[in-house]
C-alpha cells in the first residue's frame, strides 16, 4: 500500500466551484505539505504544516486554504476555483532529515 | 534569496553517462537531494548528500557537491531508457525551521 495517498487523482471542475483535495499518510510523519506543479516552474509550495496545530503559508497560498484534521490527514481547498489553478497538485510528508515523500498527485482542470 | 536552478532538458544515448547539473544560492543548506519523477507519478527520492560531503556514490549514481561554487551534479552511468524521467534538485535550508527548495526539474531523454 502507498504511504501517501491523494484523492481524487483527477478532477475537472468549473470556474467558481469549491473543491477539496484530500491527502492521507501512513508514515507517521508530523510534517505535511501541499505543492503545485506547472510545466517549467517545478514545484511551488502552497501550504505546510509541521504538526496538527501548526499551519503555515507557502509561496503561493492565495486562493487556497488547508485543514489538518489529524496527524495523518491534510486537505487542500480551493474556495472558488479559477482557470489558472489548473495544475498538478502534490501532497508530501517529510521526516526529520527533510526527505520528502510524495503522493501520486491530483490532476486538476478548471474550465 | 533562495533559488535552485537547473537546465530544463538533457538528451543522451542509451549506454552513455548523463550529467545533470544544479546550482543553488543559499549557503546554509544542510542536505541536498535528487528526486526522480516518472510520467504520471509523484517525486521519489533518488539520493541525497549531506552538505559537509563532496561526493556520494550509489551504484550507477554519483553525486558531486562543490560548496564553494554552490554546484551540485548527478551523474548516471550507463544510462538506460528506464532512466527517462524528470530529475529535481532540491536543498533543505534552516530558516528558523527547515524548508525545502526545489529546482524546476531537468527532463532526461534517453535515445535507444
């Protein structure tokens, strides 16, 4: 079984809709992250959480929110989706050496 | 500021060596990493090097670190078609809490 899982794997939505991307991990790590990947731009950090009570904005948090429901769960919400949020979204966890373990990604298309 | 740069594409012939280069700007990095992303998948850690080392070898992979020039490279010996992927360089830095900065990724094409 995968250590970091993401649901859904693919999603098509319309401008203005609210959507939630979910992430679960079985690695027992406290640290969790949400990134988006765009061609030629690499990975950009949206939000990160170092434990259940700790939530921090990354470099591109505008238009996104997160919820850390438990050590194992970290969800990302787009309150009102817009087309330039079309991207590949990755959840990750990290150990104390900052080695990151990524989920398989969610491909989001906003029409 | 914090930045990690790498070239976007590299093409090699099967059996040749591949060298993927990366430069970074923050001198406070503790670990430097190479991640591999295969099509349709997330990133997976390939190898890492601690910042006080200058070389690490792991089977076909050799990582070289030049701290003076802030340059990291990944050499893949005897490159195979299965090595075709995007390779990301990353560094973890201590800014009062650790943070990882990723490069944009180098897409490696291996020609048979």
